[in-house]
C-alpha cells in the first residue's frame, strides 16, 4: 500500500456514474491519479468505466486497463499481470449478463461490520436512474456461496453483516433454487445465530408479511428498515416509474411500526424531480412529517444524460432544489432527535466498534441503529454489550455500560 507522497506500482480506480457530477468526479480522480503515479499500472472499473469506456479511451493519454462491471472477477488478475495494459479493455455487454460476478473475500478490513453483496443489477428502469444500463439485469449469488462467504466473515471476527444488492428484493428470482430474500435472511440467521444481520435498502412493495414474520422469528435479524420513497406525490411517483403510490407507502410504514414499534426506519427522498412544483413538494414534505421515520437520506435531483428524465420538461432550478433539500434535512434532524428521545433511559444491545471518538469514548450501534458513545475498556471492542441510553449529544446518544460481559 503506497503511503501519501509515495509512488504506487498499481492504481485501481472504482468509478461511479449515478449522477452527472459523480461521472465528472470519476474523470477528475482518474486524471489526478495518473498524474501523481505516472509509472503505475492503472486499472479502471465501476459504473463510469462501464458506461463511458470509449470516452475514457479517447480522452486519457496513458496506458490503462478498463474492466467492466461484469468482469470484476478478472480485476486482480489484470492488475497483477506482468504485461502492460496498453489500453486493454475487458468489457462485455452488461445488459446480456446472466450470472453475477462472484467476488469472495476473507474479511472486511478491521471493521466489526461486513457487507455481503447477494444480488446485482436492476430492471426497474426508474426514469431518473442510470443503474440498469451500467449494472445489467438482476442476478443473484447462490445460497451456498452466500453461506460460505458469511462463514468466512464470521471466522474473521465480524459480528454484524449487512446483506446488500442493487435491488436486493429481487434476490433469487433468477435462481433454480426458487428462493426469495426472506428465505435467504432466514437461512443466514439460522445458520449463524451469533451474527447480527441487517437488510439494506428494500423497495416498499417487497416488505411482505413473510419478511416481517421472518424478522420476528429471528432474534439476530435487526429491527431496521431502509425504504426508498423518492417522492410523496403520486404524479411524480408515476413519472419516476416507481410502481407504488403515497398511500401504499404509508401503509407499509404503518405495518412495519405495528410489527416492530422500536424499529429504525430510514427513507430515501429525491427532491426537485422535473415537474415538482410547490404542491408536489408539499405532498412529499407532508407525508414525511406524518409517517414514523428515523432518518432521511435527502438527494437533490441531478440530470443524468442517458435517462428519460433528463429530457423531461419543467426542470426545477438548482436554487429551488437546494432550498427544498435544506427544508427536508431540517425535518430529518427533528425526526432523528424524536426517535432517539424515545429510548432515553432504556437499555439496548450495542455492537462496539473498533475505534474511539476524539474524546476517547467507545462507539457502537444499537440493534435499532442508534449511534451510541460511552466509556469503556478496549476489551469491549467487537462485542455486543448492554448500554443504557442517557442523553442526546449532536447526532449520537451518550450512554453507559450497565453490565459486564457481552450480550
């Protein structure tokens, strides 16, 4: 690993193109790294590389290797190959991919929490999103491969695993095993009772009674949902091609909270989509005010060339988008404080991270995803302990350990 100021032998750049800005930042990063490491072998991969391989080839005046998303399993082999890149391109047509690229890992650095990608690709084709064109159709990792990867993470000492995918609710639809995401989560929880499992972002239509019942029956399936809303206005949702309306979303949130009153619920919201006037924005804000939610991820709409929405009329001015983002982020702060306040004076199981704050406090997350700081010894790192939540301090909650040992 090259340190700051040192020249690297190999540079691997994983690019993004989810927004036009991300694509521009990817180009800047590539040029900067080539300039700072002129003798290095440069390997470029990720969504921008998949989307703009020819553009990269034409604009970068240096030998590079470009590896498409469907061929990431060749990344290490390409990087370590003794022959120079000389503009080698390993792309393939991502839209024709039928198998997921399996990338087994031994461990996730020194983190307590690991992430396992069980699914890739998406065929929703939301009108603002470039992802289906850069990641291809939905493909799933087999249950056997997922269980093997989970075992490796557990053996490496990870105590929590987040199950992720581009459209994770589509897991298993392409497999002969005829599994779905609920079957997968139950299998993982049952096979690894000592691991806490979280499910990453899942579409509202895919939060079924079967999934909620699985969360109930598996004590190591954490009470935490992340559900994209994107807009609280039915007209905008239809233009986005989201496949649900505001009342459906409201019912899903209510069902989650009725089943798990202590659950954390995160929401993605996209502000300033073309055609979003004051009435449409007010519908989004009102829905967010009314529902039980813990936190929001608020994004301003960014015109992405290659998507239908980029050509929609009534594009919202940047200043208006930014003002609306500020309004919703202020509301998000209020929601977060209200959620944290509900649990002051209670005890929650906390997984202790392998790091301390600047004030030398231990840190961790409760089962329902509340960030907590507290005094304690380094021996607690990587363990699940009981912590009493005492007071809110900025974006975290201060607590104290209430018993010795792990939960």
